[in-house]
C-alpha cells in the first residue's frame, strides 16, 4: 500500500525539482550573458514558486532581511514622492524590483545541494563568457568595431572586454563577484580544483581586459579578505599573486592601466573628484529626502563645478554617494542596514557550520566575500544601479541562507534564526 502512495509523491517531487532546476539553468545563462533572459526567467520562476506544487516535506524559506529591504524600499518611495518631479522619480524606482529577486532565489534554492549546483552553473556560464571576452579583445579589428555580419554582437566596441553586455563595466562587475564567490571552493583540495583552476584563471584575464580599475580594487579586496579567512591562506595568497602576475604578462596594457590608480592627473580621476564635490554639495542641500531617484541627471549640469570634464551624467560613479544624493541620509542609512543585516546573518551561519564541513563553509564565505567586493567596487562605480550586476549580487546573497536552512538541527539551534 505504501509503495502505491509513495510513487505519485516521488513523481511529483521529481517534476518539481526538474522544473526548478531547468529554470535555474536558464537563469545562470541569463546572469552570464543576457539581462532579458534573466528577467524573463525570474518572472517565470517567481510564478512557479508562487503557484507551483511544493515538494512534500520542504521547509519554508521565510523572508529574511525583510526589515532592512522593506525599510529601504519605503524610504525610496518617500524620497520619490517628495522630489520636485515625483512622477519621474517614481518611474526611476523600478530598480527596487531587482531586490525582489533575492526572495525568488531564496525560495528557489531550498538547500545546500541546490545552492552548490547554482553556483557551479553560474561559474561555468561566466567562464564561457570570459573565454569569448578574451577572444573578443584579442581578435578585435583595428577599427575597434564590426558593423555587419553575424559576429557583430561580439565584436562591436571590442577594444575592452564586455562579453555580451552593453558595456565593459557590467562584465567586470559580474566577473568580480563570481570569481570571488568561487575562491573558497578553488582553495579546497580535490578533483574539483583541477577543472576549476584554469577557468578561474581565464576569468581573471578577462577581468583584466575590461580595464575597469574599480572592479579590480573590488576583486582585490574581496579575494584577499576571503583568502585570509581560509585555512590554506598562504597557498591561496601565493596562487592569487601568480594568477594576477600571469594576467599582467598576458596583457601588458593592464599594468599601464593599473599604474593610473590614484593618479590625480588622470582625466577620469579628476572628473570623479568633480562628481564627489557635486554630490556632497547636493547632500548638504537636500539631507533628508535627497533630490529623488533619477534627479542627478537633471541637476548635475546645474551643480557641476567648472573643472568637471563631463557636464552631464545620470550617476556619480559612487554608490553610497548616489544613494545619499537621491534618497538623503536616512536612505543611505537604510541601504547600509541591508548589508549589515546580511553580513550579520552570514557570520552567525558561518559560526554554526560544523567543524570540517568545508563545503558549507565555502558556500557561506564565498558569497560574503563577493558582496564585500561588490561594495568596494561600488565606491568607484554606481554598480547598485547596474541591473545585471545587482542581480548577481542578490542571487549570491541567497546562498548563505540556503546553507543555514540545511545545517544539522543542533547547529541551527546554537545561533539566531535567519530572520
């Protein structure tokens, strides 16, 4: 009798898992190469999670980080309504929907095996794009662009690696997070390292060929910080140094670009300082609700100092500054609260991982380091406003929560809950 009743249950579980995994595969491809595919898959995945059949005995994922995320979203709407052009500002708040992808991913990754498969798939997909990006720059025609033919998508504006994204900054942001997130797995002994190491090194070369210095600094901060927390820290740091040195040898132009970091004579640095000055003055003039989402594009030409090289911009190339300008100091505080809450939960989860469980530790530590890299890179670029980059960030944020829900009962009971 039990066999007859268990068969439909098993079939239903298989169908549920197969649909979820298929959608997650499509999502990994989208995160690596196509915002349209990412967004479409997230919509279907959200609908499937809301109305599809739940696997028998599945734990409820809950709504972690709800307090800071709702607080940030609510204050964003307040800032939009208080702006001189509320309709335009409300339209600019559509980026809040990207944060909702965190809950889609949290419910789509119910346990550690699902989280591991997702990160593996994302790493492989991004590695393929990294290979194509290296070829993109290496085979770029002298004109720097191909206007016709089937290869136009790859070789349009190919002087700097951009993969299939519209700009090199997006590829740099995606590569930075995925490379740092997978570093703890790369540091583990075993067969996995044999196939991951070459792909990881290829990703570092592709990151170098984007020539995005802010992403390089984010990668360095995230990778070194992560390495210092690993048990084989000496080996990992030495390997990082060798990989980066090899990347510089492969493309000497990267070293020349690296030398310009901190050079105040560099036009880009001078322009960023002008943006910093403008942003600080705007925050001083509008400290509570800011100028409203989307207001920088309207006001920058009026507030930019004479030394600014760029007389028009929609963002200030600094995420915390952009948040403060658009949403005021309370909005910046609400934004910071999101990351404080995420790191707080992740640290508690890491402390509850049983000793010797390197797999779980890697799935918590890697995303923590990746988000740290994302935040450091955001000091030099408004990556919070780059949907493709932010989607990767919120997807990686879900991994520590999947690990927390899959820890042994005794370990879960030793710390605070994830909500």
